């Protein structure tokens, strides 16, 4: 029997081309890991979108994108900043309000509705007195106007230009709008005739021409009104009040010394983002908290110095500063920071979108 011999296999060495390929694969893998960690940490994958109109323009969101007035032109662009159409306007100095499928252009005496294809929905409406504001619902819009005798009204119209109703206002109007699929009208008015201010939120069923609720609060100013599910939330200078759809007060939470910045309403969940009321200072951080009305829990954290705005963004909180945006969890834990390629000087949230202004430029945060 012959002794077994060791079999030597020829060694394999990487060629120069193979080394380069291996290096590229390792680099790609590392990049993928970094990207994975970035996405896990919550940083957005896309950059801020520069919109094709200035930050001082009149604009509003629709289901097809953003309608905006630039000079004597009305345009529609996507939320990616892509222009879809533009049409000339016959009047300068117009204002704009938008609904899901249309926009309303108005001056102090003329109102015209345009659909998201750029078509006029009806001949323009002309008013005596002065048109002060317009708000849009899904298929109803309201025109708030004053008469020469000082009286004020809200005129209600459908999208064919038919007048549905005229409501007289007996107190100064702070705000109004529509909510729900049935276009329920709401108004927020204030009475200052007594020693303490009295704010009233009223709701009105446009289809049945009936008042559906009246919520009155004395001794504080109602600053914001939110609608979610079967509840109405009124953010005042002293309390955060919850009402039923019929206008019955169901709870009241003391928030004296705090102001509501934003809210997140989803199903039975109701979360509010608040900051401490204090003199603004670019060199100091500010106390903030998330108040969950559904569970009664509070999570406190601090907004960094130079905060331009703080808003709910999905399940997180976005905090905008001049050179960066930061993302926090709903419990106030910092998750990620993303530098900006421009210097922001203002931040706001409209129709669920967060917008940053930089001089006359306006950016949308995806």
C-alpha cells in the first residue's frame, strides 16, 4: 500500500482588476449599511423641494398639488415642484383660498372659482361692500364680507356658483372654515363687551340650514380649533377643552403658561405639542411637551435655541432651525439631525405639509 501524499492546490491570487472590484463591493456594502442606519434613524431620503413661487405669494394645497398666484398668473404645481399649468389673471392683487378640487381667487369685490385643471367653474361673482376672506370646504365655500353699515355676513356657495345661505354675524369673527365630508361650517367669534372676553365656537349644517352646536368659553381667548373624529378641540390661553360634536364639553386640561403648536389626531388618539410661553430668544432653549389626551400622559423635552417651528410629522416631531431640521420621537427623544442646504428664516405647517421660507424662496419638506 502506498503512503498517502498531500495534494497541493494551486494558490489563487486576486488580479488587479479583482482587487478593484472587491474594493467597490466593500464600498457599496458600507454605503448600504450607512444608508440603512440613516433610514432607521428616521432621516428623510429626499431633499427639500424648492417651489416655483415666492414665500410671499398667495398659495394653497389641493388634491392635485399646490395652487399659487405669482404676479398676475395662477399656477398649479406638484408637491415635487413641477409646474402643471399656468393661466393669466385679469385682476392684480388677488387673494387665494383652496379646497380639495378647486381654488377661489378673490379681490375685495370679485370672487371666481377655478378647478385643478385651470377651468372657471362659473362666471365670477361680484359683491357690494368688501370681501374680507374666503374659506373652502370639499364642495362648499364661504365668503366673509362686510357691508357699508358695518354689518358682517358669511355667504355660502356651491361649486356651481349658487348661493346656499347667508349667515349674519353678531360678534367679531376670529376664524371660520369647514370640516367633515358634509362641509359643516364652523365659526370662532369673540365678544369683548364685558370685563372678560367670551369666545364662542359655533357649528352649522349647510345641507339642513341648521345650527348644530355652540361652545362658549369665558375668561380666555380660544386661539386654535381642531376637528377629529367625533370631537372638537379648542386650544385656549388657559385650557385645552374637548367638546362633543353636539357642543357638550367633555374634558378640560389646564395649559396656562403653555401654547399649542400643533396636534396629531388619528382615530381615538389625540396628541398635542406645546411650548412654554416666554419671550423668544435665539440664544436659549425652550421647554416643550407632548400631551396625549387619550392616555393622559405627558412627555417633556426642550426645543433647541433658534427654533423656527416645531410640528408633528407622521409619528415624529420635526423641529426647524435656520441651518437644520431635527427629528424627535413622540416622547421627546432626539432621533436624527439633517443639515439644510439653505438658511431658513421661517417655518409653518399647512394642510399637513411643512414649509420653510428662506427670503423669497419657499421649500417643502417631503
